[in-house]
């Protein structure tokens, strides 16, 4: 039962985009080893700025 709840939680986070920073860290580590990744605050600020400059199919 606990595994099912954890799986559901991961699924919801994925749909909402809440796991974007974790995915960024994985990507960054694989593509840019030895380089410092953005902090979480910097990541979200950059993501929001990019979305504001290039709005695409957002509901809000």
C-alpha cells in the first residue's frame, strides 16, 4: 500500500512539474560533470522567465 501511495505521489508531481528541478539536476550531472548547477531558486526563476518570454500552451 505504501508503494502505491509513493508511486501516486511521484505521478502527481510529474504531471504538475514539481519534479522539474530534480530532473534538471540529473540532466546537469550527466551532461555537465564538474560544473556547478543552478540553485533551486535560480532554476525556478530561470524557468519562469523563459516561460514569460515564450508563452506556449499554458492554461493560466
